[in-house]
């Protein structure tokens, strides 16, 4: 445990030394809360949304931080370690490369949790966005969403050889998945067929789960099953396909 704790601390320090990583995962979602809330139209309740725009976008930005971490940071770090031979060298030491994977997942989960608190706190402080009416449901949505998205990142790291390819693959997945999550157009304004497709995507299901908790409900069974399926299937696939060198 002492070695694991020290390794996790080292990984966290390396993360903080990467300005691009903590800007996009920690600062960018919070900045979007400020920008979106600054628009007068986002602070007015719309007939189509049934709520203010900032109330709609707050859970979407929580999912955004999770997506940026899982689709970009996680695969980029792990593929980079493999390219540099870090994982191969660790396999010859008592530490072992598996602990590096665990330390990375712990750091990325902590980053997403921190960003979530910052997004919710900023939205509440500046724009009077109500906290989740069902805190237990919100924690359940978080506990399902983070493993599902990080499993995608692990799967990418297991099948992609270079850091540039990992970044490209993350981009190819990020933009369409965030579309289905309602970042560009609120899901309430999308056609029913598009929403049905979005319900089966990890980010669409995550936004639905966080939205249910925000309204005081528990995440719906469909969202729970979709997120659990992504976490299990892609996690198992990543474990079987991952290469240490």
C-alpha cells in the first residue's frame, strides 16, 4: 500500500506538470459554466426546455469533464508510457506495471470528482443552480459514468500504438458522443429518433442519469444498464488486449 500511495502521488504530480491536461479537464468545464451562465438567454426559462439553459447545461458539463479525461488524458498517458518503455521497465521491478494503471485510474477519477465539485459549486454560486435534488442518485450516476468512460479510454490505450493515434481516436469519439449528450443542441430539442440513439451512448446515458438525479429521481434503469454494460464489456476487453510493450 505504501508503494501504491507513493506511485499515485507521483502520477498526480506528473498530471499537475502537464498544463494542457489540467486546463482541459479542470479549468475548461468551469470556464464554460461561467461563459454559458453569462448569456442572458441561458438564465431565462424556455418553453422547449422547461428550465433555464444553465440548469440544462450544468449536468452536461459534468459529463464533459468526464469525457475529456477518459477519451484524451487516460489513453494519451498510457500509450505514451508504453511508447517510452516505462511499462516494460516496470514489469522487471517489484512495483509492476499494473500498479501504474491503477494509479492512473485513481488520479483520473479524482480529477473528475474535483471538476464535478467545481462545476456544481460555480453554477450554484454564480447562477443559483440548485444542487442535485437526489444526492444519492447523483453519486450513483457518478459511480456508473466514470468507470464507463474510463473503460473507453483503457480500451483505446489497449489497441492503439502511438500517442498521436490515441489523440485522434479520442477526438473522433468525443465530438459525436458529446452531440448525443446535448452539448451542442439540448436533447429536449432533438428529434425523438436521435434521442433514442443517444440513450444507448455512454455520454447520452450519463447525462440522462445526472439529469434524473438533478430532478430528484434515481437514474433510470436504461441508463444504469447502458453505463454498466460499457464499463464491463470495454473494461474486460481492455484487460485482455492491453499490451505492456
